[in-house]
């Protein structure tokens, strides 16, 4: 029974943390948001940098800037070793 209470507590904690602030260049055309205000992509912004919640950014079809994307693990097939001839 305690497990359920704990689970509920964690859920609430996550729900409260949902309002992550992101940074968007207010040039009117960007569709990227940034997690860090000092991001490389954002430093190129010559307009005002606006703060908004992650939810709002996502709601306006914005995606995470490519500099801050988690490194994707390329699941490439093991490279074929050259046959020794
Ligand atoms: Zn960025």
C-alpha cells in the first residue's frame, strides 16, 4: 500500500515540475526553443530572447534546438570487417 502513496507522490512531484522554462528567439520565424539561455543557437539571435514554458513552446510547434538535442546513439550495424585475403 505504501508503494501506491509513494508513486502518487512522485507523480505529483513530476506534475509540479512540468513548467520548464525554455528560451525562444523572438524573431517571429524560429521554430526552435532552447533549454539554456546561453545556448550557441540562441547566441545567434539578434532579437529579443523570450522565456516561455516548455508546454507553450511545444504548443506553438516549436522543437528543441539541434545543439541541445540529446546525443542520439547511432545504432549502426557493426561495421563489416575487411576480409583478410
Ligand atoms: Zn539551443
